[in-house]
C-alpha cells in the first residue's frame, strides 16, 4: 500500500501539519494533555490553518509556522 504524501506542490498537507503539531507539543515541549473531542477539533483547525497559510504565503517555513500554532494551543490549555 503506498504511503500518503505529506507534502503538496504548495506546502504540506493537513495530516502532516497535525502530525507535526502533536509531535512538537508532546515530544519537543513535553506537554501532556487529554485528547478530548474539543482538543482534537482545535488541533485539526490549527492543522487546517497551517495548510491554508502555507499554500497562500510562499516562502514561509512550515515548521516555524506550526511551532507558533502549537504554542498558541498550549497557551489556550493553560487558560482552561
């Protein structure tokens, strides 16, 4: 079975962005949280935002954008 592509001609896929978000949050930042439906929804929205932004802004560095979005997610977790 072929492996799905994580990149497109104009950036990365939403799935790849979600994987990077989760990896950055849990592994790099050592941040743990419950994967509730609300958190999954929020992470999927951030991944979609990353995909859309990268498609419309040539020259952005994907991991920098996704790290910024991940930090926003972590900050919102501290507020609740």
